[in-house]
C-alpha cells in the first residue's frame, strides 16, 4: 500500500542541508500518463457504455542526487500520483491500493551511499533485487512480480546494504531489511563471480515473516544465444519446495533484427488443479502465481528508427489460460515515447489469466524523461 508522507517539509529540509554543504544537486526524472480501457464480455453496440470502463493515472517522478563529499552521496526520489476512473494504483508494482484518494504522494527513494576503500554501504529506502530472471524472479523477495510490465519501476525498500568487491567481476552483497523485529525481517547474502564469460552467484536469503530460508543459485551467459538460469530451494517448517526459471533470448539477423525472448518457470509449491487456486493470496501479495508451470515468449522488431512492434505471450501451462499482448511503441522525440497495445485474456475459461470477471485491457502510455 502506498503511504502518504509530508513531502514538502522533508524536501525543504533536505535541500536546505545540501545547499548549506555547497553540494551540487542533479535533478532528473520523468512524467507519464497511463490510460486504460477495460472491456467486459462480448462486443455489443447496444450496451457499449456498460461493457467498457475507463481509468488513467498520471505520475511525476522527481529524483535528486548530490555528492556532498568525496565518499558520500545522497539520493532522493518522490512520486506524485493522480488517479481517475477505475484506476486506484500503479500497474502491478506497488501492490493493491485500497485508498480512495485521487491524489497520492510517496517518498520512494531516500538513501545515502558511503564509499570506503574496501567496501561500499547503502542505507535507507533503496532499490533491492536478487536473481537474474526477467519476469518470474523467485529469488527476489523484496519486489512483486509484475507480469504486465516486468521492467517497470520497483518501489524502494528500507534496508542496509553492503557490497564488498573481490576482484574485477566478483563480490559479496549483504542486505538486511528490518521489519517489526529481527525474526520477521528479510535478509540475504549474494556471492557472485564470473568464469569464462558466465556470471554466476550463490544466494542465501532469509524471509523471517514466513520463517523461510532460501538457498539459491543463478547463472547468466551468452553462447550464440543469451541464456540465464535461476533456482531456489525454499525451506520452512511447513513445507519445502523448488522454484526454477530458465530463459534465453536470440536476435534473428533480419533487417533491423528480430529479438525473441523466452522464459519458463516451474513452481513446485503451485497447485496442479485450478479448482484449488486461492485468489486471496494474490490479492494479499502472499503469492504472485497460483499454478506450477508458466511460460513467457516475446517477439519485438524495429519497423523504423522511431517505431517498433512487439507481441508477448504469458501463459499458465497448468490450466491453459494465457495473456496475449500486441503493442506498438513510437519515439516521439529523444526523451518522449508513446506506447499502445492490448492485453487479451485468453485460453481456457476459469484459469488464472482468464478467470470470471477478467477484462481485456487497451492501454495508451505516454512517458517523458527529463
């Protein structure tokens, strides 16, 4: 849930402190508008007004960065949201928002980087991630899975992070994200290195709230095709299960190139029978998938220097439901992009992606970086 904070007093205090320190402040960010049309049921011109629902949201993200000393930098990011129609929160990444306010403000990043000769430390609300997969991310306990837009901005996490370099391509990362007490907190250690062009890592993660320990490994390399593997063994007093992701991408040398990206996900803890799905776990954020086997496949092609097209399939192989999403993206200017497309909910009825009450979604997204 997005919490309201008193942004302007905090921003004023921070900028005043930076000015006092005679620090240079870099200001950047983006503005975006996301417009949605949700269609329910079959097309019928007689009741078209009842079959369609509208919604949109605007987001202004302001980011501030300042190097206040040789080995100290401060970082801040603020999001200003306005919501209209049926849209009550950002798409997927921030969880389920139950607030009825049409405007919201959130402090999404507020952290300090400290650089030492042997290690670096980051303290505060920051981006934290584990693993290498594109969409399913079983080792990433700090962020939701967002199947609609995997690369969308992830919310900041309050954490302490330390990175110890062990060579040109090796290092150790430790993360601790406090909750109400030590037992319910999240923590992780990632040891990474590179061998013959293959990035590899061992991960040990503790999810205190679930009393769960995850033993994970991941690999990423490129041999004719780009490929990656991410797997974790999830152990708790109640159950033990395995989660695995295998992915690859390849660019076909046709004119400007056709990028083909694929990812397969196996979750032993998922249900084999769709009748046993617990959708409340999705709403509460306790789970992000319900079945055992999933597949994502995407094709993208640049039609011109400014216009590209893509088609993405996201399927639940357990129940036969899937999402098909064709889209177009046009680069209006150097820092301005316009994207439009449709999320079609298809496949067997009653499945996770084509359940009762599901809606096809037409979207038009405008994004301006500055």
